[in-house]
C-alpha cells in the first residue's frame, strides 16, 4: 500500500459507525496514520526537489562554510535524532572552507546517514574530511552488510531502490538521486564503493573555490 492507502484505510476503519475501539487500538491506528502522513510529505517533497533539480530550477544560495564545523553539526543532529547511533567524525583537514548551500548540503548527509541507519541498523558510521588535490573529500562509511555490485551501478538512478530482505524498510527511491543532483549543483562529485559483508563508503568531492557553474 502507498502512504495514502494506509491513511485512507485506517481513517475509514476509525470512522466506522458499527464498531468501537479501545484506547490502545485507537492510539495504534492514529500512530500509523501519523507516520504515513510523514512518509507522504517526504515523498511529495522528494518528488518536488527531484523535478526542480532535473529542470535546473531549484535555487541554491551559496555561502562560505567551514566544513569541519558543518560536519560536527551534522553529527550532533544525527545523534539527537537517535541517541543509540554510533556515528564518528574524523577531521584530517581542519579549517577547509567551501562555497556551499548549507541547507541543501545538509540534506545530502542527512540522507546518507538515514540510509545507513535504515539498511545497516546497528552499524557504526564514520564521516571523514580530507583534502584531495584541490578539493575537499568527505567520506561517509558504514560497516553494514554492503551492497552487491549489480545494484551499485543503479544506486543513483531516479526511483531505484536496492532490494532488501527487511520488509519494514521503505523508501521513495529518490534520496540518492537527489543527493547526486545537489552535489553536482555544487560542481562536485559523489560516488560509492561497497563490498558485501564489509560495508559501504560514499565519497563526496567538493571544490574549495566558487565555480561559474554554481549559478543556480
């Protein structure tokens, strides 16, 4: 079922005139409706972002940002959402500054961290900042189950979702597509490497100076 299907179905159930529900059942059904409403909002936002990025109409506002401070805030926010998350930050190139849209770039890292927590629950996540030639290199690594090679090639495609045995894992298939489009809008690159049983590493390369292609 789609989020709208869940919402309509459970709402109709609660409104049935020929049935009464105890407080626990009512609360459970309302919780499902609330969660599915959040998923529907996420889907709509992702679809809108995806369409704007493809059309080149998503406006990004660049400003000089210290990447070490930025990544510390990303990790703090992730821990505040899940205090059991094992997320570590390694700054090997302190003080690097890049022209970025902090809100949109944060969206990229939030998505990568959320994916790691979703597809590799309980795995440790390590974010590393390095200097690579004249660009910043940020890696997001997890020690989860990894991704098979046949799925890696499609990972950034629109609506593609790598299969999983966990039926509770749900998504739109737009997250990584949006990540790549946002990174490209920063004149950067993102790629991924993974080994089954060893984990997954995303590499993000960002220019340290403003480039003409960043006129969005």
